[in-house]
C-alpha cells in the first residue's frame, strides 16, 4: 500500500497536480487495502492516468464481487474505506464504481482547471 501511495504522489507531483495528492493517495490506499484484504487473487494491479480532464485510478484484484459502502458504527475500527472513496470522489466532481464483475474498482477525479 505504501508503494502505491508513494508512486501515485510522485506521479501527480510530476504532472503538476499537487492539489490532488492528499485525496488521491488516500483513495489509492483504501482501494489497494480492500483488494489485499478481500481479494482472493494472486495479483493486485494499480493504474493511474490523466486524460480528458480527469485523473483515473483503478485497482484490479482478479476477484469478482462488487464492493459495498458500509455504515460503520462509531467505534468500529474498519468499514469506512469505500465511504471515504465515495466522499472524496464526489468532492472532486468525480465518480467511482466497479467493472469486470467487481474485479476492478475505479474512480475518476476532475482535474483542477480542466487540465489534460
């Protein structure tokens, strides 16, 4: 998870998208954590692209089944990851979801100032 966060942060800074670093790395951390904890595949793949005014991030874990946003109890230590992903993507004018039968979870964040 740490490697994915560092890679995402470095690439965003390289692309001049420093304003997205904190939220994007939190999203990456949550998606990769879910893939590791709940996936049954042998491989987790993270991709990130900037295109058409959106930062697109996806995590693929070879396991089908759609992730679900949970309402965690106030004292729960787990169960808020997808809630955070949902809130952060909405705050950045984006969306998130799954494809490949649930094996890939993705999100799109609008890039500030409509940059490419």
